[in-house]
């Protein structure tokens, strides 16, 4: 009864694939399975080809018509997973206490997520503090290049990750070319960019130039699709209309989206009307909704994140919300965090969760593949309305 994976219309991105390696055991096993599969398929096809040829020809005609409809809307269809992976912490010393010694853990978490189908990875050109500026993009590119190389068709190959980044509209970026240059720098660090997004709405004096640049990177084939971040419904509608005049579709739009943010129903409804996929970033509100900082003897992280967590952790309505998460989770064999993430899925968004190690990745992956009931969603909605809100959301901004 689960909804089918959403098809994100993205234009094909040409160019050489990043070189990679393949573990011998994985390669041998995949090769044997692929050869056996090919032999079986060839035998079956040979015995039935004459009988099936008319039906196949009709199916191909239908397929061409369906594919053309997708191309008219934006390009070649790409299925989005239920869960997206955020890399804000990769390179961030200030909020997430990153050190280069964490890189092996990050790589293992990345590979696990790809293996389990959570293959949309989101980063930003400003992710990384101090001398680690751009570190998140660089690590994502390294990890992607280290994945097994795809086998030739028709042998089975792992799905290729979708790499998305966000470009900060810095005040000195006064031309459309400046955004194109930001895109090229990201490609230099990542190897490719599949989805390129504006990180937040530009100021009035350079908004039109940077939106033109966003359309340029799509038209020049530097990205497969474009998206927005931190836009409300009205702003999203305006950008979609502007880019549509050039035939440039907006693929994704992300906002802060959790049980501790303002109501996002209007944002999701606008996205669905426009054919844009809503992405819910910070679905656990910096880890608050995991409830681990409310447990006895828990130590808060250092400031500034610790200030927010400390200010909210003692609130009575927040504790009641944790209680509802705990009750639903126990009935389903799920953690509070998994229930909070799944609530975003049930609201129509793709949760964007951060991972720093395999343990976190495993827990986050346990939030998908199932659905809360309608009554459970309503119960969480009621608890959310009473709970404190962490910060204003762009949905409230015209």
C-alpha cells in the first residue's frame, strides 16, 4: 500500500564517469549472477520472440510516448529514494565537532546508505569551517569515486548516487556568471553535480542575476536539475514561473521541516501542485527529537548547538511530544528518531537526515519502508502544535 517512488525529472548529464574500484569478492559474485541471468533471459527470449514480437512493438510505442511526456516536463526520469542523506556535519568543527579522523566512519556510512537505497546526498559549497571550507563536497566526491564501477549492460550494477549541492548567494556574487563559476568549482570538488540548488533566497539587488545563473547551469548541461532551499510557497511559485519561461524545471525545494517547526502543509501542497519534490531538512531538529539529550545523565553538546538543546529540553510540551514519539515507537519496535523521520515521509516530504557513522545510518534507514497510521500522524500533529518551535520557517515569509 506504500506510494510508488517519486520520479524526479532530470536532464541527462553527459561526461566521463568517475574512476572507481571494485572489491574482488563483490565483482566475482556479481559477474557469476549476471552471466547466469543473461543465459536464462536469452533462452527464454529465443523461444518466445516470434509470439511476443507484436506485443513488444506495441509496448515500445507506448514507452516512447511515456518517455516523451517526461522529457517535455524536464528530462530523463530518475527515481528519488524515500530518504536523503545530508552532509552538513562533514567538515564542520563548530556545530558537529568534525575531525579528519572521522573520514573512515563517514565513508562506511556513505557506502551503507548507497547499498540500502538511500542514494540522494545533499551538501553545500559552504559546508566546512575555517580551513576546511568545501570539505563536505570534497569528501562526497571522494566517496562517490570510490564506489564500484558499473558493470556493462545487462550485468547488474549498483545504483549510482544522486549528488546534490547548494550554492550560497554571497553578497559579492553580482552576476549570473558568478553562480555558474560556483557550480564549476563544486564539480571540481565532487566530480559531478546532479542537482544544483540556491542555498537561500538572494538579496533583492542580485536575486534576478543569480536566478538567471541557476537557469544557465541547467541549460549548459552542468547539472541534471535545479532546486531551491529556504523558500516559502510564494517565493517558490515565483521562481518556478520565472524559470519555466526558459523551459527550466525546478526539481526540488527544501525547508526546515520537523515536529518542532511551523506547519509545512501549505509548502508541501504548493510543491505538489508545481511538480516539485519537497525535502525536509533537520527532521530531528539537530538531534533534539531523538530524545537522547533528555535522558538521565545525558551530556549536551558544546555551544551553540547545546544552547538550543538546553533551552528546549526542559519544556513540558516538548517532553509530552517525546512521550508520544516513545509510545508510538514502542508499539512499532521503532525509536523516537525513526518515528519522527517517518512522520515527515507521511507528510509528503523526503527527509534529509545527517549521518556521521554506521550506527546513525542504520537507525535512520530504519525510518523508511513502513508508514505511520493516520491516527498516529494526527496524534503527533496535536503534540507538535503544542510544542515549542525552534525558529521561524521560510513558509511564513512571503
